[in-house]
C-alpha cells in the first residue's frame, strides 16, 4: 500500500535505502582477472552508502559537465553491472528520461533507437563501446564508456556532492492521479 510519505521514484527509493542501510552490501560483483595459466575472479563489494556516492558523482558529472537536465534523454547500452544501474539512477535523479538499449543489438538497431529516442548522451559498457561508437559514427552524440576517465573519476570519487533528489520527485498532481494505487 502506498502511503503519503512514500516517494514515487526509483532514485528516491534507492537514496532512502542507501541512507537507511549505508553500511550494508548492495552489490557483489565478480570481475574476471586473466592470469597466465588460469582465469580467476576478484570479488568486489559495494555498500549502499558507497553506491549512493557513486550515483551522486555521476549525476554531478552529467549536470555540470554535460548540461543534462530534466526531460533530456540519456541512453545506456551495456551489459548488466552496477555501473549500468548507477548511470540509470544518476540520470533519473536529474529528471532525465533513461533509454535502455540492449547491448546484444546490432549497430543499425542501436543507431535507430538512439536517434528515435532523441538521446544525446549514451553510456556504454566496455565490451560494447566499439560497436556503439561505430553505430553512432557521424552523429553528434556524447558517448561515455564506463572505462573513460570522466566516468572512472565519478565512479571512484569518495566525496559525495550535495544533491536534493526530492526536488526531482513527481509533482503532487501526479501523486494524486496515482492515488488509485492505495
């Protein structure tokens, strides 16, 4: 049951959970390490608090460096990973419209979806960045690979900027229209 105090956005739910469960593990990721004789994996744990800091830093990069604002379209074409979710939440927290693009699609589909959606900024995973760059070659789009210096600086920064996600929550009129859900 939805209550009057419940925020109606995914970023708000994540931000509130991060504040409440700051030290608890949000993600466990196993990253492949290519050893000479065998493959091994490194275990990376990200707490809710750390994840929130990453989201806030990516939001700041999007808004202050790239000028992304409410209503802009931001595409994400990547394999599933915490960075995908962080990019989604960072853009959503600014009020941008996120356009998930399946990383298994071909270049023509990626190009068509990007153009049709009006996305000007595209996050891309490391394994598909060359395909995305090729698909969008000649188009005036900002491509941000997850291994780019700008993204890595945002991802790895330990200092969280101030950010009031509540100013990006849906208006009361939208909440009133959603009252039938209670």
